[in-house]
C-alpha cells in the first residue's frame, strides 16, 4: 500500500472523528496503519542509503518526511480514540 492510500485511510478516520463517529474507528485498524507506515519508513530509509543520484535521494527523503508526518498523525488519532469515554 502506497503512502497516498494510507494517507487517504487516515483522512477518513479523521473525518469520522470530526463527525463524532470516533466509536466506529477500531484502535486495531489504526495500529495496522501505523505498522504499514513504519514498514514503509524502513524501506524508504534503506532506499535512501542505496540511492545513486542526489535527485533520487532528495525525492526519497521527501517521501520519508511524509511517512513520518503520517505516523505522527496516526499516533495522535490512536491516543484520541483510546481515551476513556466520560459517563
């Protein structure tokens, strides 16, 4: 799954959160997204280390930055939906 698809999935989760439907978001699904993002981040780091051209390295570093931002968003979302609901 590419970064764009994962980002779309996160956007849907954030939309649900804004609409007050956070209960429909399963923490396990968000954890799965985080795992995919971390795997993608690892692959990008390996590709950066083996990149031959500076332009290729810069492109991969931009992708890595996006992946790190998406991980931060997903972790924030996981914290938000994992909060106990007030009674």
